[in-house]
């Protein structure tokens, strides 16, 4: 990144189990005051409100309509995938999406109303593309683990698993992130399109992540970086 370029930073909070380490190290206090985007249920685990709440699944909206309305009434921007439920709701900013990597159009995604979610339609992918479209050039990804470590026998995919009572189609199901042979699902390659963006620094705060396209940093490194002037 050009040092003369003004830093525009965002922290995107996903759901991967690696966030538990950060929480144990005082994550919420350490990132307080930054621009923080919550994907799906992350905001329910935070001691304060996020800057923005994002989701893509229709079922998520149906199961959390009242809570999302409460967030919106408190001034939190709600951003979602456009569908027949969300597209006409004034409190939700909704975008058309694509799962086809050939449709990825970088910083023009919002302009062309086509946000990339990857072939598996993940909220974290949706959020990352929006951040790039909005000109964020320092992006920290939390909980972008893409499943569990290869040799793990513990099916903890989400850091809030068994800690909050929520309805999630992917929680505790590591097979979603694997193919039929037990290897990492090819959908992980969708993240390659973000890694080639110019003048954008994307850091994955997860040393156990199965996503190979971004720099992986520890929580101690992350805390040092967000305190840099």
C-alpha cells in the first residue's frame, strides 16, 4: 500500500472459532472505537453495537426480524442480499449478488449492483466485497477460518457455538467447508479475486485459517497494527 495513501480501515467480524482466542485476549475492548462490521450473529456476542450488520440468508432475516429492526432503530446500518423480502424495506440497504467468480468486478460492484458472495454464498465474502467497493484499503478479517483445521476432531466451526442460542444452518457442520473427499472445498479459491486488488491490505487474523490468499496474522500482531498511528 502506498504510504501516502490515507488509511481507511474496517474490521469485519465473521464467525470462525479462531475468534475465541481474541476474545480471551480482550478483543472487544481492544477494537472498540474502530469501524466494525458484524456478519450474521456476531453482534450478539459484542458488548457494544457494531457499525454495521450484514447478512445474506433469507432465513436469517426471518429468524431475526425483530432484532434487526431494533438494531436499525438504534442507528445501525443493516446491509443484506437483495431478495423479495428485503428489497422494499427502507431500513435495509440491499444489493443484488452473484456467486459466479467471472462476474466479480472489484471496486465497481456496488456501482453495478452485483456483489460477489462466492459459490457458497457466504456473508463474509459479501462483506469483504462491499468493503473493497467502498474504498477501504486496510481490511482485517476476524473468524475467516473456512472450516476447521484439517486434522481437528472437534467440530467447532463458530466461536459462539454453544454460547448463544441461535438458528444457523452451518454451525457445527465442518463438512460444509469440505468436498466429498474430505479436502478443503474449492469455494475457498473464490477469495483469490480479492487478493489481487491493488493498494488494499487484507489481513486474516486467523493462523488456523484454510484461506491461503491473505496474510495470516496473530492476535498480538493485529492488536499492534490497530494501535499504529
